[in-house]
C-alpha cells in the first residue's frame, strides 16, 4: 500500500498541485523547475491562478541564473572569452522565428550583405544553448530582420510567429534589448571573434532602422574597432583558417568598409577602415551573386580619407579636375547590364546616382561650378540630369526590391530630391511644354518616397516642407498634389538592370543668374 505524501515540494505547494514527494517530483521535472523543500510549512491560504504562479517561479529562477552568469563573467573578465552553459533564453527567440528570418535573409539580403552562410548560421543555432556569443548574435540578427520595414517572408508563413499581441516592430525591439542585456554577461572585447563583429554590425543596423543615429554610430564604430583588433585589415590574417570562414570574414570587412563610407557621407563622420586587403573573388562562391557585392565595394572605393576630409571640411586641397574625374569614375563604375538580383540593382543604381549628387554638392561648396562649363557634371543643372537617370532606374524597379534596403535607400532618394529642389529654385528651367522635365522628376521622387515603407512618416513631411519653403507657390502646389509616377523610356531588355545612357540625358548647360546657388542640407533629425 502506497504511503501518503506528508509534504509537497516548494513549487507544488506554491502552485497548489498534488506532489509525489520525491526529491525531483514529476511536476517540477515536467515544468522544468528546481524541486526543493526549503520553505517552512504555513497555513493554507486562498487559491490563485496556477498559470500565474508557474510564471513567477520561472521568472525567479531566470533571475537567479542571470545573477550566477554575471558573477561568472566578472570572475573571468580579462580571460579568453568563455560563455557559461545554458544561458537564459528569451521565449521569443524560437526556432520558427530563426527559420523565418534566415529564409528572408538568404532570399533578399544575402546578395548585398553576404556575411553569413547557411552552414555558419545553423552552427550558431546548435550552439545557442551553451554559448552566449551565439545566442546574442542570433538575437541581434532576428531583431535586425524584424526592425527592417521592407523585409517580407519568402515562405508561406510570417517571419514573426504568432506570439500574443506583439507586433513585428515591438518583437524586434524586445530581441534587441535581449541581445544588449545578455551581451553584458561576457567579455567580447579583449579577445574578439568575427561573430562579435557581426553582432555589433546587426546592432548598428537595428538602431539605424530605429532612427537612433548616435547609438547606431557607436555600434558601427564598435564593429570596425573589433575588426581591427582581429586584424581583418591585414591580408596575412586570411592565410589560415577554413575556406568558408576566411571567405565570410573577407566579405564582412568589405561590408563594414562600404557601410562606414555611406554613413560617413550621410552623417559627416570620419573613416577608420581602408582598402588594404584583396577583394572577394567571384570564383570563391560562383553560385551566389557576389559580383554585385564587388560592384558595390568599387562604387565606394574612391571615397577615401581625402574626399571625406573635404566633405567634413577638415581639408581644402580640392580641384575642378579631380571632382570631374570622380564623376566620370562614378558613371563608369557599373556595367551596362548588372549580373545579379533586382534588389542588388536597386541598391547599386540608387547608390551610384546618390554618390554623383554628393560629388556635385562638394563641387558647389568649393565654388567650382560654371554655367558655361563643357562638362555637364560641373554645371549648376547637373542634378536635373542625375534625377532623370534615377527616375529612369526606379521606374523600372519593383517596390519590394527597394524596400528590402530599408530607410538607407529612402534617405538617398531624399537627398537627391532635396538637391533637385534647390536647383529648381535658382536655375531657369526651359523645356518644351509637353516634354518631361525637372518638375516631373521631382513629382516621381515625392511619390516614390511616400509609397516606400518608412518614407511617408519620416521623410515625406520634411520633403513637403522643403518644397513649400523653396519653390514658387504655383510650382510647389503642383508637386505636392498626389500624382502618378512617371516613366522614362529605357531599353526594354532587362529593364531594371539596364543602365540609362547618359548621352540621352537633357543638356544641363543652362545659364544661371547666381554664381553659387543656395544649397541646404535637409536631413531628418538624429
């Protein structure tokens, strides 16, 4: 005959459920709780919600584990990075979520961000229960994918599994907070790994998407610093290690190289990385569209310390010839037909025309433009030519291919539109009555920015304000009215990959009553 249990364990007593009285009772084993008999028996009280009680018990144990991890981390600080076993996992970082984010990453972002391969990602998943570094990287990766407004699932299921009432954005912010919190529990700075660099890069991407640019800059600078500690700027570093590991690390360095330059131009920041290693090779991974990634690197290579110094006004040794040559380099940087995905084409073509605008801005700042120049890139009306080329490209692209790149691409469109507005306000526009002209290009860009996710709320109001403050009232009214975007004729062969021939563009050699037209930088507040 079985002996009746005289006393329930602490957890069963708290939950008001029957306990078998064993050292590790069946209920605690099933719920994953620590079974103990430390509590002094008290009189019975009113019954409560068992679900709420078990949640409180688990939360208490999670806090205890986190405290132990912090103590271990403090004890091991300064020693080689070692991750404590079984980190307390967020209930949001599920296998289904990781699968959905991975599918979307490889289908949409890998061509422009080829820093993780399938084998590496699933190796991290296998280690996430015992490695805080792997866990933090996956948390930051999923947070990045969720925060990007233009990422859509490639499979039939949503990238975000149904978890309560959490929205996609709030879940992303929750995972971002989780990655930051858990990362404090181990030392990743003394002996950093490439995974630490990738984590910092994803954290940068998260804060950039959230429009928190000071924090974004901090994590981008953290990523480049960790990369330099590892020695990623030295070609000798790539002599050892597996082929897959060295290939991914090389691409990671060049991705940081491009990102740092784009951010330096957008936010007037200095550079830390330089073109000191070999470019990735298409032969390393012929099945993937690495050629487009190499084109992206080559677009940004001319923007070195010299240009950034001039851009940030820390140096003045500039010349008309040098800037005109740079414009020629940009026009010739991409082949007539791009061998890659539509999303790559969207990023490359938009970046190309944005960089042309940046160089023109530096030209006007230094007083090198002339209404009589035989080089159109050194005239006041050149942004009209740039806008025409950009409209020709974007009118051939799908909205999804542009939204994949988030607010970074929208900000480039915004910069080109603002420059076009400045030119329209001070350069006489002469064109046949029924031909497409600058006002049509501006209308197209306004419409495009308003339809891309992330553009309507953040950039459109600033753009409308600039139009109202800068352009004549009759012109401003026609631009700000809702209109359909225009289409500029382009080769029907591979429409979104075919480069618009600059020889077909309208001449920009129009005279101007101003020696240096007023130019204003309109950036969203950081």
